[in-house]
């Protein structure tokens, strides 16, 4: 057995929905591993940071969106990267905003607002796809239309 230790941390994610029923996808820069994939907003929770403060920080840092409302927790997800020796627990939230303009951080190169079905077509990462599916399921459970 290898004695090399990896890293374990907690992270926060957000499926951000606008007033048109579209969700925000942001494309990771090539040097932001895993690079060149469409992602949702999110990142690590710093030591001693309140998870809701982390959510607000990540949304503001990655998108410039200042005003949003947390609708519901979508789920807790476990992610393990073998090559990076990194294990992470993600908590993802459904958030709504009336803001439509986005100011990307250096971590991302492009963004788009997409209807949930289109977002599923765009997504190429299994964890992002799982989050989008969970969002669609929760909206349907609450009686909201997806299209």
C-alpha cells in the first residue's frame, strides 16, 4: 500500500437559474483542471468558512453576480480524482437570480445561459451532468415547467 496521502476537502456548487428559466454554465480555462469543460459555479470551502459564505464568495468571484436567492439544496456528491490524490465532498444548491450579465474570473473563458435540456447536451463531465439532472428532477417535483 502506498503511504502517500492525498487531500480531502469540502466544496460548494450552484446551479444558477435566471428569470428565463435558463441555467448558467461557465467554461473552464485550459489551465484550470479539468480544463475546457462546461461547469457550474463552485469551489472549495476554506477552513472555518461558513458554507453559505463560501457559496456567496464563489458566485461573486466566478460570475460577478451579486444578488441571488438560494431555493433548495440539490444534493451532496462525492468526487474522487485518482491522479490528483484528491477527494472532495460537494454540496450543490439551486439558486435564482434576476441578473443576466456575467463577469468571468480568470478561471473561466466563456459562459452561456441555457435551458436545462440544452445544458445537458452541452455538459461533458459526469458530475456536472448529475447536478443538472438533479436540478431538473427537483423542479419537476415542485411542479415547475422545464421547457
